[in-house]
C-alpha cells in the first residue's frame, strides 16, 4: 500500500505518519520504544496536535509557497534514509 500526498497541516502530517507506522506494522508503543519516547507523544503527533514549531513551519511554507509531499513506501522498501530531490532549476 503506497500512498502519497501533499501535507498542508499538522493534521495531514499526523495522518501520513500514522499510515506509515501502520504499514510498518508498528504500534504506537512499539514506535515510541524505538524512538526512546513515550506513546503519548506518538499519539499527539498522529492526532495532529499543533505545536508552536509545526504552526510556524506550516506558516512559513504558506507564506513562501513551499509545498511538502510525503510518500509512504511499501514495508518491503528500504527505510531510514533521508530522500531529497534536487530541482534542476
């Protein structure tokens, strides 16, 4: 199940992260353990709880015309690598 879409809000970011976690076969607690945080934090992020940092990031994106797209890879794809696509212009 690969999914992709534009992320315009903390809520959309949370939904994409939740779907990625589910595709990876992880529970919130399992992901929290891997990240050395607690399950409540994972829940808050996935629920789209807006933080001042996310609020500012999305405000900057709106003001500058920057768009964020996310893709959820199939669980068989490699994970854990940063992917940056450079424009040719």
